[in-house]
């Protein structure tokens, strides 16, 4: 049996729940459903179960603007965030619109019918007038695993944070965590509480920023004002990083130096090879990583792996790190559109051939949007702007009796060669062959500037000349 809704949302995580709220409130009466591949809601915050998992953005901006974060801790634990998401879905009746165990594998657009036909792995079929993909940008089934020599010869256990075993006991064990990103920075202090010793092994360091988890301003300011203040502070830090990278880098290094034990030098362990915000900044809440180092329960080593050994990891400089457990915090595997196979009137779509329009739609893809958040600020800031723009577009189409809206890249536009996400991180470089690209035209660039996006997405013209509209006999 085929079910039809006007809007089909893919994914019941942070973005999908936010999208459902906007559809209910800004497009009242329009039918929608959410298809969720897993058996539970929450997306990232249900999937990741590694020790200490937490937000790397403050919750006053990562939380929804329609249901403000009111707890005093701005950097929250993963379980707390998951409860917040599920409570939001229940409060607004969104949970009743979720269909679990429905992993979407294909979506086919028919211009004569002005609709998408969506297939799931279980063989179910849905049709919709508008398809809204809220799956995020990484593969849930598996993270990125580097091919380390000698891995099979290691006598201990190796785990990836994306699939943390529930019964893993690392009490009293020597742990080596490979990586220097947000996940590694989170794992080190959390595991150091029970492990014999934790070593963070990094090939190259990341920029770290110590922030307090408590938000004292919430006692004297409303959550809305705290949210606005944090938006401005994050924006100012990013702008300073791009305009004055050397000064910003020096300030970040000096902040780290004040936290380090006397016997740990800043260089080479905390001097990255890139400018600030070429990759995401890693937040260290309350300086917990450095507290673990000062206590002697954790340490950092900068070097290149030669091979795993039976008892640990040998480096190219001859050093050896003994380990009972190795955690490969080597990153994510990025994918486009949740790896859904897309066709338009029988023509297969290659995601790399597409150009992004207003950070959410793509040339030649009718009635489809992909919700992608910011890389230099809280994900929700852009995700919510995207959902509100989708609602504006749907309402515009209804008022003008339009069935099809398709972005069309102007003939005079030039491909910049830059991927949808303009970061120098390894997971972005690895995904260059699958990510859509940017053009040099304003509407066809992926901006990471909330203060500029806000008026353009909320007030900018829908019929801006780059969007092509059509009516069909069936749709009418």
C-alpha cells in the first residue's frame, strides 16, 4: 500500500523534530509524516553512547528557539539533550507523526505527477509533494576507520566511538585514544576517571577553547537574551579568526598554555598546522581535559603511527604506547542526502554534480530540500532557518497554485570547486567526491554567517529569479 502526505520529512533527530514543529505551526493543515530509519528518535543524541558524550555547542543556541533551553548548564550531556528532544516531540504531538524502522533507500520524482515516490528498505512506499531530508551529513551505520598497519595483531580490544559497546569495561586499563577532534577531547577526561591511564595520540593537534559549562548570565537574563548574546559572541570569534588568524591563534594557544601541566609544552602538542576555523574549534568544558592531564591520569602524544603491536602502538619515531584498549576516534564518514538514491524523471542524480541553492536546495532537484546546519556555529541556527524557509516556499506555492519549484543555476554562474561544507577537516576532504558544490553567485554559496542569513532567509524574495515554478495538470 502507498501512503501519501504533502510533506515527507526524513529523519527524527534534532533537525527533523524542528522541521515538524515549523510545518505544524507555519503550514497548518498541511499533512506530513516523519520516516525514521532507526527504532528510536533523537538521531545523533541517541546513536552516540561513548563516555562523556556532550554537545560541542552551547545549548542556548543548539536548543530550539520555540522551546528555549532553560537549564543552567550550557554544555549539556548527551542524555540530557536526548531527553530535551523527545520531550519537545511529545509536547507538540510530533512523536505521533514518526514512522520508525523506515530507512529510505530511494526517491523518484515524476514531473507529470508533481510528486516524489519514496521507497524504504522494508518495501514500503510513500508519495509526497515535497521531500525534506533531515538526515544530517554522516553515515549512521559506520564511522571512518583508518587502515592502521598491524591492527589485527593487537591483543587488546579496539572500538570506534560511533558504536560503543554497552558492556565495555575499561576500569584499570591503559587506554590509547587516536584522534584530536571533539570526540577525543570528550573521551579523554571521561575515561580517565576509571582507566589506569589515558593517552590521546594525535597526528596533528586541534585548536581548543576552554568554556565554562555553567551559564551564570541565565540568572539575570532571560534564556532568549542569553541565546542572542551567545550568537553574537560565536559570530565575533569566527569573524576574528578569519580576519586576524595569527592573533586569534596566538590567543587560543595562550589560553591553552595557562591550563597545561608545567612539563607539557604547547609546541608541538597544541600548535595546529592550520588557521583557526579552517577546521571546527574544539570546546573543552571547564577545562576538564587539562584537569585530567594535571592529575597525571591523562597525557597527550603527538606523532605518526607506524603499526599496532600486540601490546599497543608503535610510532615512527620509535616510541611505543602500551595499551589494553585502543579507541579509534578517527572521525565520521560524510554522505549526501542520507545516501538516498535520487532520480528525476528516470534520470539518476549524482550528488557531486549538484550546486547548492540557499544552503538547502539544489539545481535540477524539484521540491526537495536538505537540512544542513552551520559548521562554525550551532547546527540548529541554520537548521531552523532552513525549515522556516521551506514553510515560506510551501505557502508561496499554495497561494499561487504552483506545483513545482526547482532551483536553476544561472548560465553565467561559475563553479568555485568548493564543496558544500567549506572546511579543511579530514572528513570533509574525504567526502569531496560526493558532496554538492558551491557557485560564485550569492544565492549559490553556502554561507556560514547567521547574521546575514537571518534576514535573507526570513524576508528574502521567494521568486528571486533563480527559482523556476511550474503548474502541472495533475498537481492542479
